[in-house]
C-alpha cells in the first residue's frame, strides 16, 4: 500500500479535518478565547464571535482551503494560480506564520514546563508560585522552547501523511477527551461554580463596545488559523474526494466548541476555588499561567493530576498548531528550492528557535524587562502586527481572490463566479449561491470595515506609538512585495508534485 502511493498528501478526508482542526485548536482557544470573553462582556462577546465565525471565518476558511486544493501547491504558486499578480500575497502569508511561530513556541515552552511541573510535593516550588521566577529566568524558558520546537520538528520531518496526519489522528481525540473530562470535573466542584459561570457568560453588552467586536474578528482569524496560509497549505494536500464546504464547517464548529468548553472548565473552577481571582486577573493573558495554577493548588492532591491533564492538553493543542504554522514555510522552501524535507525543517526550526530567544526574554521580563521594541514587549508587538494588519490582509486576499478572480471574465455577477466554482469542483451544494455572494461582497467588505475601525480605535486608545506597529507591518509587506517581484514572479515556484518527485528521486 505505502509503496504504491508516493503522494505526500492526506490519506483520508477525516485525516485532513483532524489535522486542520489541530491547526485551528491551539492557544487561541484554550488561552485567548476564555480571557477575551471574560474581558469583553461574556456571552455578548461569544455571540459576536460566533457571528464573526459564520460571516467572515467560514467564508475565508472555504476560500483558503479551496485555493490550496485547486493549486496542489505552496501558497505562492496557489495565489499565482488564482491570478498571477496575486503571488506576492502568497509570500506575505508565509512570512506572517513565520513571525507568529517565533512567539507561539515561547508560550508552547511555558506550557510544557507547567505540564512537567504539575506534580509538586513542595507547594512553594509548584506552578502557582513560580510563574514570575520561571518566565523571567534567562535560561529555563529558552530550554523549554527548544524542546517544544524539537517536538514539532520531528513530526513535520515525517511528512504530511506520516507525521502531521498520523499525529493529529491520535492527538486531537485525546485532546477532546481530556477537555470534556476536565469540564465535567470542574462543573461538579460545588459552591461557587455558578458564580464562575456567571462571570464567564453573563451577557453584558455595555462591556462589549466596538473594541470587543474588533477583538472578536481578530480572535476568529487567529483561532481558525486564517489569513496566513495554513489552511491553504493543508488544503493543497487534499484530493478530489474532499468536500471543502463540509470540511470547513466541521473545522469551524469544532474550533468554536473547544474554545467555548475551555472557558466552561476554567471559570467554574476559579469561582469555586479562587473566587477572589474572578476579577481583572482572570480577564488577562495571565489566566492560564497565573490564575489556574492557584486553582489547581487549591484542589489538593487531585489538583496535581488535573493540572497535568490540563497542561498536557494545552501542549497538544499548541503542538498541532505550531506544526501547521511551520509547514507553510517548509512547504514553500522545499518546492521552490528543491530541498529535502528533513533539512528544510531543521533549518526553519533553528531559525525559529534563534528568533524566539529574545522574544522569550522580552515577554518573560528577563534582564529586568530591558528588551522591548517601540515600548512593546516583542511578543505583543509581533502579535499586534499579525492581528491588526497581516492576518486581515491575508483573509481578505483569499476571499477577494476567490470572489473576483476565479471567474475569469471578472464580472460583478456572483452567479458567474458560482458557475466557475462549481466547474472547479467546490461542491458547496445548496450553499453555493450564498457563498458566491458572501465571498464576493459581504465578507471582504466586512473585513475592510472592521479592519479600518479597528486600526482607528487602536490608535486612539493606544496613542501615537501604535503607528509603529502599522508602519512596521506595512514595511514588511512592502519588502515582501519587492522580494516577490524581484525573485519569484517570473519564476516557477514549485508544486506538491515537485516534492513528491524529489522524494522518489531520493529513495
Ligand atoms: N489557530 C491556532 C490557535 O488558535 C494558532 C494558529 C495556527 C495560527 N496556525 C496559525 C496562528 C497560523 C497564526 C498563523 O492557537
């Protein structure tokens, strides 16, 4: 069997869905979503978030998977096949993940340390009290980051089918089981659970504000791994048999469910065991690294097991996401430069580790917090660049490309687009018409609207130094455009078939 197919793609539809869900479910769900919900009006935020997923996320998800599947190639070639002049966007969506992954692995490393440190006979040394000492240490976080990157690299090296697909098929069900177990456990903790639930979910539209709407869209992009080539790269490894619409729907559903369940586990536990933390503390990024360890410590001995299960679950989630982020650049380098997968992965992993070291120092506050850029710590800075500029651009590009350029005649009539999509095997069934209209008008306009208001809002709330973020992001984009047109536009940038041919040759 194995011998017959040298194809380096997903072996089955469910394998693709699990891998894509593995990409989507990550720190964004288990860490970002709960604290953002509690900080932005509880159920009101959940509602807006779901609307963003339906109106924007799902459409962008379908577009990205479709563009990749149609081209069977890396993101640069994929965009070129939508429209030649769009190839530069393929390079942008390679650069963004490469930036993101450098801070993502730092948080992944923290999580690994928290999992490893769950069993502590001496409470003083345990997770609850050692957060600051650990994160600001010059060596420890770097050490855990390296281990985390190595874990991801091993899986990527094994390839799409034998590494990414196989690991996701085991890890994703495991993650879900752990999560459901923890939710049930936490909901049964008795008194205080309701207070936690109320804190998490009480709709408060006054707390939401427009900032919250912008945050919801950014969170949807990040959580669904959109706007950065991940879904395009994974989509390129699927074959004819995959139904894009149905797969996208399942990925969105699963991702949202996991995010929601994560909060459903955390807040009741906090309400029951550390109700005093149900204030601003639980609304910030410290939620899982600072507040939860206190909760686990308050559970007594069983807390050690729960802590381990919880952080192991976060490690799994972060790992399958990091794999997907790195795969985007690994795929491009292999195909464009005809390199070998193992070496390419090692190079990408090494570069990423090197870049992540100053980020680990910066966000952890090592060296007395001396490492900052324009007044931001490096993680926040990169996160802002990606969230406010690069990801919306990538998602917009995918929708715009599908909406306006797939139909070669470039007519405004979405039904022409629909016909072209159908001839291209999109298989959306009765949702085809709605999708054609969404992808052409509604979603791109919504992204532009939320994006512009978001940037204006940020600048007024953060002050003029936020211009550095915008300027820096635009600078990166300009640099990538120049690079693209200088080196890649006229040249062949490779396809998945090239990698397969390479691996056959190297046998
Ligand atoms: N979706 C992941 C999460 O929720 C993060 C992620 C995966 C991602 N691939 C990405 C973020 C690519 C940015 C770019 O944590």
